[in-house]
C-alpha cells in the first residue's frame, strides 16, 4: 500500500499581512529620517572640538542634553543654555575640570577653568602667604605652576542616534592641591630677636630649617620636640666653649654656668680634700676659659730599714783549734719610719717624717772558736814529728833572684830575719804563722818561717830554694806547725779566708 504524503499550505491571508507590516516599518523609518534631517542644523564645539548635528530642540541647553552632553554648573556654554536655537548656530562648550583643594583645615571638591595654581587659589578665594607652601600631586609648586599635565580637555565618541562627548580628565583621582600655612614664631637667640615663618611642626625642625646651629649645652625653650603654635616665642640661651684640665686630660665642653663652681657641677667633677682649682670657684665664666684642677692627696707611708746584726767571737776551750761552734744565730733588726707624703696630680711634692721606732732589735750572732790544743804525731821520711796545728795553705816558690832585690843590694839573698835564703827557709804572713816557727811541708820537707813578702798574706806560704834546686810550686797543700806550742798571745785562733786561688791539683 503506497503511502500518501502530507502537504502543508500557508493560509492565503498570511502574505498580505507581511506586506502590510513591511510598508508600516518603511513608513516609520521615513518619518524618523525625515524628523532627524528636517531638524535645525547647528555646530557644537566642545573644548575646541567641532561636531555637526541637527535638532528640533527649542533651546541650547535642551539641544545639548538631547545630544548626550552632560553639563556641570561650572561648565561654560555660549550662547547661554536658555538661548533659543537658530539654524546654523555655533554652540561653544568649555568644560570645567575637577580639582581637590585642601586649605585652612578644609578639603573641597572644585571644578575650574583655571590653568595655574595661582588662578585656582584666586578663584577659590584662598590667599597664600609669603612663607606658605603649595603642594600639587605631592610635590612643591609655585603659583605659576600649570594645574594640568595634559593639554587636551575632552574627547568625542559618536554612536548611533547622535553625538556623545565625555570629559578628558587625567586618569585616576582629580589632582590634589594642598596649601600648607606657615606659622610665625619669634626667635630670641641670646638677645637677638627675629621672626621666623615655617610650615614644619616642631621647634627643632623649624630651627634646623632656618639654619640655626645649636651647640652642646645650649638651652632651648620650649624644647626641640614641642609643637609649633602661632605667636610662640622660642628662646635660646647660648653656652660658651670652655676647657677643664683634670686628671691628666683636657675636657673641652660648653656651658651656661655663671661660675667655675657651676661648670664643675655641670660636668660632675668633684673637688676632694686639698684639691686646688684655678681660677677659683667664684670666678666668672668667659668664652675659651681654661680651668685647671690640681688633685692633692696625702698618704702615710711607712718605710722599713734593716738593722744589721753584729757577729762576736768567743773562745771555747772545749772545742779544738780551727773549729767553730755556733752559739747564737744572728737576726736582722727592723727600724720603721712613718712619713706624711703629699702628692699633686700623682707626683710627690712633699714628705714629712712623723715618727721613727725600732720594730725589732737585732740579735747578735755569737760564734765560739776552739782554743783547745791537741798534740799529734806525723810520720815523715825524716822521722816522726809532733805538730799542734795543720793549716791548708797556698804555696808558691822563690829564690833570691826572684825576691825583688837587685844583686848589688846589700840585703840581696837575705830574709826578713837576716838569714841567708836557702831551701828550708819559707816566707809567711806572721799574723798567721809566727816567725821562727818550725813547719813541715809534705813534698818540701822540714822548714822554718824566716821571711815575709808583700804578696804573702793570709794562708799563703812562699817556699825558698837555692838556684840549683829550684822547684815551681803553685798549689794548695797542708802545712804542719811543729811543737813547741807558742804562747796563746802569738796564736791567731781564727784564720783569715785568704787567698782564694783555685786548687789546681784537685
């Protein structure tokens, strides 16, 4: 079975309706076009830019409103906004530009035709003073500074149905013009008075701005941190330069003190005891004064002086000869002296002895020397010999030729006792070994003290020789003093410690 198609047909009345609508739209368009182009022709000049348009508006203001141009009361329109329109009329519009003005504690939003800062202030009724500061966009300016950075004042945008003009203001907020009023104050600088003007807020800032130098010690009233108020008086009491010589240094400072005493009090320098100050404490301060302080102090000084002890010798019959026994140890004594010493700046200038006393007396050293004689026997090549004392002496040797007398001298070859010099005769110190004493010297033999010599002192024995049997002696040796024992008055109980030649044979 074949299918049958369905055919849709438009109603016959539809086509005529569409034609009728098209005719109406076209007629309406013709009416609008005719309305627009049958309006009165005129020229609009906005901030120097010309635009042509037609309008059926009865007045200038209405024509501008219909053209989409919004006006502010400050904008200038020529002819006036209420003037009737006439064909071919030229309408001039000068827009006022927005500005923010901050002055005398008030901030105002203005619209202006002023081109410079001074014109704007005059228009706003603000009169700047000679020291007032003007700040535009956060930088200082003068009254002749231009308000605007761009010369253009408007721009145009055309759109369907008419002309729209918008302001050509700078990007961002309107420029801010601030008026900083200068405050007047009176400066009394140590009697010299003048008036200062400044926009700064504190006394210290104003003085720095005005180049007023301040020194250490200057007194400023009110203080540097005080806020400036109109009509205030700032007083400066100037200090003067001075110097203080004290404690080994020179202190340079400034002061407002009237006297030396006040200056020292300012610097915290105290006078103690007998300290001296020149000039005196009551002296008046003047510029570049040098004050000298001499530190004076007294001290008690005690000095110690040793007292040497004495040494005494006492005989001791219980001790054998040439032996010593300590009876009492000696001790140094002590004398004290007390002085009053005066110092000026650390240097001693006077010293007074106040007292002397013996703190500790010395103790005498007592030594006991032996006086006991013991007879002993010595075996020698010449047989046994009795001796009563053995002495360690330094021995040398000599002959008649070396004795110091020329051969033609009448005593050439003779000893102190007038004996003929030969081996067996020795020279001695008679205070140690009495003359004529018999001796035995190992290696030399039996001898007798019969001579002296200028260099023979102390424990020294010079051995005599004949020219043909001479032997050189230069060493220490033991000498034995043979019996008989001499009387006690001829015995030197304590022998001298001389000479001190080295013992070459050891």
